[in-house]
């Protein structure tokens, strides 16, 4: 076998690659890879823009070459290695985009004591009291209040819908509102 030092200086890229593919001797691949390690590192720096990430990528690319070169037919090692390096960096950048870290902000978490639901529950109780108080009104007041407040009808529309005079509708709504207020105060607080 030819000593490694002699192979390093005399063999072409194609010869080293062919010998590696036939023998699987990683020392041959290391010799070939070391010829272009500056190219690989420079390309990684261009894309990754970080010294440590680029150093890691150089090592990872070498590890991937061990398998890839067993199955790939490579005509021009230097240009093929450049493409492999570029693709490796682009894939790494893509993975980092998908794994964006988001800062935890406790303000967005649900409170364990559920005190924020107290206002909702109080509003619901108030609506139930209001419904009960509406039921205590005279029938005409109930109808006028329901049409005015719940169905958003104006005095004229209520007068047309019920056949009552406008003044009668106004009076029913005013008296009904007062009666509702009194009922709510008596039953609520």
C-alpha cells in the first residue's frame, strides 16, 4: 500500500475518490476533504454567518460524505462538494426557521384561581334578575320594554306594531324602566 503522505501530494481528486469508493478507507476521504475544507468553511460562513455553527457544519458535512460518496457517482468533486455544502447550510437555516423560540410570557396564561370569571358570573346573575323583573311588569309594559330595549324598536315602530298611541308607548316605557330599576334594586343588592 502507498503511504498516505505520498497519496496526498500526487493523487488527483478523482483517484482519491475512486480509491475511497472501492476501499472505504476514511483516511483517503479525509485527505480529499482537507483539500477543500477552506471552501466548505467559507461557504458555511457565507450562509450561516456564525463561526461555531459553521465549524459544526464542516464536521457534519464530512460525516454525511462518508455515506453519500458510497452511493453517488461524482465527476467533479470540488463543485459537487460546494453544492452539498450549500444545501446543508440551507437545510439548517430552514430547520432553524421552523424552530423559532418564543419567549414565555405568563401574562398570556390562564389564572388558576379563575377570578377573571367572577365578572362574567355576576353579569349572568344580573341578566337573570332582569328577566325575572321584566316578568313582574304589567303586560303592556313588558311588551313595550321588550320591543324598545331588546328588539331596538323606536316609539313610532312600537306604536305601529301595537296599535297604541305614541304618548301611551312613551309612558309605558318610562314607567316600565322605573319599575325595572326598583325591582332590580330590591332583588339584587
